[in-house]
């Protein structure tokens, strides 16, 4: 059982929790690339392993700090041969959820493709077998059940963005419920690093 389940981290599933055959799992890379690619889960797990101690902060008013594990975007990205015209990335889940992030935002050194947390497999309800962790943006930008990464030359809509949420996903100043401590804490905007 991962720390997420132990802490009772809320489960958000805008389009339900998809069924995924992990043996046949593929992450597809499409769009503005020299060549489209597919990666199996074992292939992703053979990439350089990293840990990022980061807080996932939900626009709905809670946040959780965990030791996310997987492949840093900065280690994953050079393998892709992205065309110079690409400016954004649309992430799509196996459930059909989408969100779009500026390519510049993904250059943040702590962005991670995560398949485990605190040494435990990332449970399905929390985005397993593979999800994004984009700690300096609201949690809806950290796509769960990752199926496709599409490089685009413009901002695209997404599930929550099309419903009025910020296209940039910038974390705003306010308060959040810290699931780790069970207390409400003030946040100053941007990645939450104070606690």
C-alpha cells in the first residue's frame, strides 16, 4: 500500500478509473516529432531512475507531499527528437482525459513521469501505471493513466481547461489542506516548497 492510500489522499477521476492491461501498456508519442514513438512500461523503467520529493497541489483545496519516483522529463525529453516548432504538449489518459502544458513549463527540473511513490507501486486510483507529476502547476496538469503525449504548435484545450480552469495551471496564492499534517496552510503561489 502506498503512502497515498495510507494518508487517504482524495481520488479524483474526471472520466472514471480506466482498465489498463499493464502487460500490453504503451505510451504513445505523437505530433511534432521527427518520428512517432511508443514505449512499453518496461522500456520506461529502464530509463534513468529519479526521485522527486514534491507536493502535488489540487485546485480543489488540498495538497500532499510525497517521494515520487520514475523518470525525469529532462531525461525523457532528449530521446524524442521534438521539432523546433513545438510549443505545447497535450497529455491524454487511458480514460480520455486531456490537459495541455506549455513545453517551457515541462523544462522545470522536477517534472517527472511517475510509476511509484515511496518505493511502492503507484496504485491505479492515483494514476498508475504511469502519471505525470508537474509540481509547480495545479494537479489537473499532472495527467494520470498516461497513454499519449502529443507535441503541438499551439495551446489545446483540456478536460478542465474547457470547463473554465486556467490554461496555464499556475498555482495561485491562497490556502490548501495539507493531507500530510491534517492542517490548512497558506501558500504563496507557484510550487509549494515551504512545507
